[in-house]
């Protein structure tokens, strides 16, 4: 709300209450420094993961939420969807290092009014906040100009209201990128088989990217519950080898993004061609990043997770990443595994 004094100057009538959500503490300090000299802006709380963001949004009902995407426990896009119900009057400005137009569109569909690339925050943070608070939209210049034309006008009129009922017929693009930490190989194999069977039972195509040691056992489990030979012949079940896929997109121990994208598109196209119906989803369970991590290639593993997260959003996929905890010396509590968790929409411990 704005009030005008006798001279016609606009005066702010209220303090804008802000919730900052980011798992990187120095970045939260940067936000504080940018906002502290603005008398009408007040940071009322911080959150370092998605679940904490839900709690504080519901408790505080802030006017504005500055929300990162790569968060532990629950990523920012999933958090935004839930915040729409918990704090429907809060405006959301995504502030993320992701530059993918597909991720940005998904963020807007999830409830964001703006998308600010972190590298532009030095100049654009306050203008982005002002635009969103005034009911406008904001996108960093590096993003496609069609971001809001394609996303907001087509989607906001049909998005779910706070009661959860649909206001239109548009189907929102979504993805389910889960990570499961298994205690041993046997439970990992069982988890792959359950995931594949569940997807097949739902009428979806399945891609399994497994290690040489796990593949035979996964197939044996599946043969007990599925007609594996028929599914593979039809193309609705694709089995790929981890080492072959890694060899196709790695260069000097680093994933090449263009190659990852090309290989993923090829697998998705094959699975889509063999899908039972035109409305079938593609479900992928894999050990690409886990294999890299087990071999000590931490940054490569993180990058693969990030690239496949982008691919999942772009192609409306269901993904399951399986990690066997015994393969990693530092176990459950390592910072590395926390970083892995941050790239997923849901985290499970078996």
C-alpha cells in the first residue's frame, strides 16, 4: 500500500517483511547487506532448507520470500508449490544460480513472480524485489524474454488455487527427482525393481541405468513380476549400462553437458516410442552420479545430478537416484551427501 503526502510524494505505509531461503550462509549475509539500508524492508527470518522454509512461511506469513532452488531436504520449486497453500499472500522471488529457461519456467509455474539469476543480484536485487512487491513480474536479462509470456499467461489462469482445485485444464509440467540412500547392494537392487514395477504398473515406460554388478539381479527381480522380454522388445523397458553411458559423455573426468543432454534425449525418445499410451510418463532409475561419487569424482557426480535435474524438468520425468551408503567412506553425515540431497526433490533413507 502507498500513501501520498500533501506535496504528492509517495510514502511507504508499511514495512515489507522478508523471508530469505538459501543454504549458503555467505549468500544470506549478502542479502542482508543489500537490504539493511532500506528502511521499508525488514528480513524477519532465514531458512537454510526447503522444509524450514515451509515452517517459517506458515508461521510468519511474510510479504516476500527470496527463494533459492538448490535446497537440502526439499528443493525451492517444490517448496514454492507448498508455500502457495501455507502462505497464499506471500510473493515469491526466486534467486538462483540456475540459468536454464526450463527451470525458470517451472519456478514461475510453481508460484514465483520473479526469477533473478544470482550473478545479477548486485545490480538487480532491489529492482527485482520492488517489481514483485508491486505486483509485476521480473526476469533477469540473461533469461529468454518469453519466460512470462509463455509461462504466466498460459499457466497462472489455470494453476491450482489454495484449496487445491484446478481452475483450468492445463497440465503443469512437473518432475519427481528422488534420491534414496540404501544400506547395502541387496536393498538397492530391491529398490530399483520396486521402482520399475511401480512405473510399469502405472502404464509408464522405464529406463534402468545400472552397474554391471547390479543389472543381472535387477532383471531377475523384474522377471518375477513383469514380462521383461516383451517389455524390452516393445521398448517400454530399457536397460543401460552405467559404464557405457559414462564413457559416452565424460571427458577428462568431467561430464560434457551437451553429451549428457544428447544421451538423455536419445534414451527418452526410445522410451517414449515404446510407451503404452501417448500420456505415459518416463521413469528413470540410475546409478550414474553414485558411480562417479564412489570413484572419488565428487564434482562430476554433483554436476551429473544437476544436469539430470534440468533434464527431468524439461522432459517431465520421474527420476530415482540410488546410492549405497557403504560405498562412501564418510557415510551419511558427509557434506558431500548433503550437496547430493540438495539436487533432489525428495530424500529417503532406507
